[in-house]
């Protein structure tokens, strides 16, 4: 790829960086209001109509060309600003969790993404770039980014960024690892009967699920470290005096790599096949959403993120712990150079996906994380463009050696 020099500058100058850092004075109020509104009105996967509309409204007011309902998804947003031979895509998530609202802080992610996009729009002509904000629904369940990726959302993107808020301390971007995850349903079909009388011809579908779940519990002793398998009975009968003729189990498998997920899934499926055989039931399984890949943190972008976060007065620390959580940004990171760092909500001690975190995803500390994340992403994007203008690639030697990263790049 040949990168032409920008119209007025060949690098991210100190003057440009100062302009980015000062830009929050103009957009901070509306971006934090966006975070508050999304938090107050949580919406589940693929139903984030209010959030998508508000993201679109804020960006239209800043001169972006905006499409809601992009890439075949009603609540996906595609907003763009400027023209240039480099396209930067910033991601915004805004779906919530059932029952506990924004316990993963996607309101912070949306605010940070929109803030970064507005900040970059202010210097888009100077950098010679096109800025895109991609509003990506259904991260928690449904894999909105994967569906958008398959529909071409990142086809013309040179690199992509997003950031996630969390408890504890800021971590070095390269040390932040996520797990791959596959989700699937298992269905059992038996023969009905009267539970209050002998039923030699019956086949209890709930028993098939029970045997499978017991087998899964025993299998966990033999799964490699870092592999997690979870399941629950979603449908298992309607009355105590009726032998259930159908049962449905929802399951997921997580592991550090896609390959490990597939290996573990085969073993989990064997557990439930055993339940069907033992009880004389038939069974089937199906995916309930796209498989999420583990995140590939681009090293050039990751180093720039760490530098810029430190320049804002934060201190990203090394981390040698295990991978945790899963995100559909993993699939994007294997298609284009990307980062998905964590930023600390200062003073937050609640784990994500708990009611406590819902409360800590709003307020002064959460707002500070959103603004700092937006500025750090904007500065990182400017550094990446300067890197490209200098004739250096974001994909360094060895980054794509396994054949699974940056397809077509």
C-alpha cells in the first residue's frame, strides 16, 4: 500500500498533538451526556435503537455523514468524516446485559469512541485521513462486529481501535489478552409419559440433559488450564407429573485460542451425546452466534497507546495474568491491525458483569476514563498515521506469520 503525504503535515507534530489533547473542551459535555443517557436506558443485543440514534445524532451535529441500520443490522452505525488515503475506524459498543444493565460499561466504550472520532475529525484534513465511527451492536451476545466484518464494514479500513473500561489499574496494551468463545445450544428429544405411573416406553429428555451436565462437570477436571465450559438448562419440562419429551441446554466454551475452543467443544459435545445414548433420546446441536476469536493486539498501535496513556498522566502497568473475557473485536483484529486495551475506572473494585460494576460505570471516575480513552485513541491514531507516512508498515515482520491475521492486508 502506498501512503501519500498529508496535505499540510508529514507527521503528528507537537502542535497537532496539542490540538488533539485540547479538543475535549469542545466535545466533552455532549460525549459524557451520551454516556449517561446510554447508561440510564440499557438496551439488549440488536435492540439498541435509542443508543444508536443518539450516537448518530451527536456525530451528525459534528458534520459526520451518518447511516443507521448499516451492514444489514438495524442498530449498526456507520459514520464518516473527511477524505484521505488512510482510513481510521473507531468502534463504539452500546449493548447492555439482561437484568443488570451496563455492567460491562459499554456506555463508556460508546462515549470514548465518539469522543475519539470527533477529536480526529478536527485534524482529519491536516492528517489527510478519513475518520469512521462504527457503532457495533450485540457484543455481549450475537457478535455484531463479526456480522459487520463479513458484510464489508472494515474492507477499506487501515487500522481500527476501541477501548474497554475496567476495575483495578491501567495495563500495558500488549499484555491485555482475551479468550475465544463458542456458544451453542443442545436439544434432546424423548418420548412423553405420565410421571406418576410406570412409563417403560418413555424417554426423559431432561434426564439426557442431566447426564450430559454431570459428564460436563466431570470433564472439567481434565480440561487444560484456561479452558472454561459453562452450560444451563433453558427448557426442561412443564409439570412434575409429565415426563419431558424435549429439553434445551445452552452452552459455551472459552479458551485462549480458536483451536483450543474447537478441541474443547468436541469433548463437551461428546458429554451430551453420552446423555442422549444413556437415556434413549435423540439429540442435535447448533451454533447460537458467531465464534469470537482471541484479540491480536497490533504491536505498533499498542506501543503508541501506552505512550499516549502515560502522556495523559496515567501509568499502564505490565500484566502477566491469565486471559479473561471475550470480544468480537478479536475477529476484527485478525482482519486489520487493531488494539483493544483496557483503561481503569479509578477507584472501581467491582468485577464486570456484576451489579456493582453497573453503578461504577457512571459518575466522575467513569467519565474521566471515557475522556482519557478518547484522547489516547485519537493520539494513537495520529501516531499510526505518522508511522505510515514515514513509509513503515503497521504489520511488522512476523505479525502475520501464522496465516490467521490481517487477511488481505
